[in-house]
């Protein structure tokens, strides 16, 4: 996979625009970044998926996907080794990132089977249901402890 092939894949999703962020290209839907290109090197990219999806990607293709270091990696930002990536695998990862960033009204208009297939297989649920549960789990829950 080349950087230009990654760019074409990312831009193939509805309502996606290319911008620049910290001197490297990024890809956004509704103003939200779901992928970047060329950081930390020209041979790498990043997709922003859920931590659960990140774990599945890393387990399935450890030579292609690695969590980004630090807090961003804990939130699902995943580095992509473009040289080792195949188009089908990368399309699924970008689709998952796009669906997570897209507003629900847009993602419902343009469902992507590729984004939901790994989640369905791993959890026996529809992608929409799993995404809702993952989003709820990722939201801060506040202080659950009652004062003494």
C-alpha cells in the first residue's frame, strides 16, 4: 500500500475531506479526524478506531497495526505500516474509523459492511449495536461513588 493508495481509500468514503494537521495530511468527516497520513514517517498512517477494534486489528495483523504510544493509543488511535498493509484489510480499518467519526445520520445513510463485519464476527452483534455500546463505554461516567 502506498501513501497515495491510502489517500484514495480514505477519500472514497462519503463526505470526507482532506486537511492538514501538524504538517501532515488528515482525513475528516463532519470536521472530525478519522485518519492521518505520513506521521511519524511517510510509510505510516493512523486510523482512529475504538479500543476494541484496535485490539482486534493488532491481533489479526500485528505487522500492519500497532497502538499509538501514550493516551491517544489508549483511546484507539492505531498506527498503520503502509508497506505491510493490504488494500482489503486497510479498507476495513478506514471504514471502521469513518463510521466512528461520522454523525449517526450520515453513517446510517452509508452503512459500510466492512466496518461492522469484524465486530459482528467477534461479538455476535450487529455493528450498530456494538458501536453504541462501545461509545457508551468510552464516555466518562463521572464520579459513581456516593459521599460518605
